[in-house]
């Protein structure tokens, strides 16, 4: 496998424009955008947040998928530090030019019984069903943005999911892989895709290689030609559903990549699964990826960092890295949030949090 590294902390890209198995990759020679500014908790705010999370980790039945636990977290989320609540509400109102909120210095470990975390999981489909400090923290923060949701066909519908490298899955375009993860909207194929994706770093990559790559359509739009904007705004693209969502494969309609307000559109694309339906669409999609790479930021997440991506305005991916599989590998929690919970009610059994 050949790995191509970019300059200035941008996501890695190969040396020419090409399309392989639906993946668009381009060479860009400009400097990456500056990473979004971070919101850092003070030590007093850290202690306040830790006390809330530790209390929630002890709420019976201590299961992250239980509606009783979720209700307790929802109620307690209003007790988070005032500065943090204000920042979350501001982000919900308008995600800004980068459409990413980076929160630092969050507690992740006390409820494991010590300051030492367990080994990074390595099993496929890994999830966090036990209520822990980290699980409580990310769930509480995401509940200030919307209702947390999951998909029955993805990681067995767990609300708090682990993003970890899995032996034998290194080359997959998924959260279990370790090759370059192409930029994408989360679950771009799904009509009820989440509005926000939260990624909490429980353990940072010991090799220092892994970076969370993000790129906002608000930054990229001015770089697009009028022709590309017009083509990308037409229903000239198809996004494949993964095999686990086989029921959707025959019903996912053609869609536009740029949607909504022409001067401030949403974006809907997965560069490993979205297919242009004609030559003009192919050229426009390649131009879009060039622009997104040009404005992308690469974030090295540290333990206690929570990155929240507005899934309507930004795409995200990951640089390649080398897993060790020795219990010290990069470990993130992932939680989704949806603003309009009512819209997905027809596919949520008993009015719960899991779609499908």
C-alpha cells in the first residue's frame, strides 16, 4: 500500500485525479486551512463536569441504551458549565464557517475505577453499553444539540459506539479501518442521517499519525466554479448504502450534492460511496473534492477532546495510521444527534432512540 502525505497537516491525497471504486482523490498544492479554534474547559469546569459524569455513571441500570439512564443524562445535561452550554447553543444556532466545534479538557476516565483506562477494544462492531464517565460526557453534550439516535443496522443500534482499529479490517472504508478514510457525510445514504456527529477521544493515537480531517462547504463554496455549483445542485448523484443497510439499496434516490440555499447550501456526499450519473457530474464532483481538500483541517485529537461535526455543512474523514493492537491504540466514542426527532418516528420502534 502506498500512502500519500499532504503538506501543512492537511488530509493525505494521491498524486493525480482519479476515480477508483467510487473514491475521488485529488492532488492539491495549497496550504491547509487553520484548525478551528478550541473551547477549553477551565480546571474548575473540569471538576464540575467530572462530578456530573461520575454521578451519571452510577445511575441505575448503568446501561447507555436504557431510556431511564438516557433521561437522567438529559436532565443533568443542563448542569454542565454555563460557558459550555452557551458554546453548544451557539453552535446549534449556527455552526460557523468551519461547522466543527472542538471542546478540550473533558474528563474521560474516573468512572473506570482509576485514572487508568482499560485496553482499547479490538473486536468488530465495538460499542460502549456500560455507563462510564466518557459515555456520560459525550451523551450529555450531544443532548444539548438534539436527541441522540442510532441505527439498528449499524453497531447493533448502540447509542455510544467505539471507533477503534480492528485487526483484519485495516483497508475498509469504515471506522474500523486504518487506511485513509475518505471525506464523507455520516450515513449520507440515509434519509434520517444525523444532524451532528460527536467524536470524543478516550485514548489518543500513540503513534501520533491519526488525524480527524474536516472540511466545510461554507469554506469550499467560493472555490467552486458557477458550472460546478449548478451541476452539484442537480439530482445527478447516487449514494450507495452499505451491505448492512440492504433494505435501503433499492430505494435510495438520486440526489443533489449541494442542497438548500444556493448561497449557503448543505452538502451531501460520501467520496467512497457517492457516484456521479454523467460526465459533467463526475467533473463537478472532482472539483468539489479539490476545494474541500484545499480548505480542510487535520486535528490530532487528545484524550478529553470532543469534536462535534455539523453533518449538514461539513464532511469528515481520517488520515491513515498504523495500529499496534496492543491495547494502546486510538479510541474514540461516537454519538449521533438529530434536531427533528419527530421526523424519524415512523422508523423508531416504541418511540425509542434507535432507527430501523
